C-alpha cells in the first residue's frame, strides 16, 4: 500500500497539484515529494528485504 500511495502522491504532485505555490507552500510541496519517494523506497524495501537462505556473498571461482 505504501508503494501505491507514494506513486499516487508523486503523480498528483507532478500532474495535479497547483504549480503556482509560493513561499511555505512550495516547501510543503517539496516535502511531500520527499515523503512520496520515501514511501516508495520503504515499500520496495519491505517487499524485497528477505534474505536468501544458504546464499553467500563470496563468489566461488
């Protein structure tokens, strides 16, 4: 849900949010963009954070 929400928020900021925000609202917009990137990153990390059993970091050769 975090990934989908982050993508939705990012899409709204790019395509739907008013582009004439000034001052504090502009900082809010940039903060929301960082939150959306964090939600996408965190969701992807949670989905793919499982380690491989028996896998080694050393390449046999």
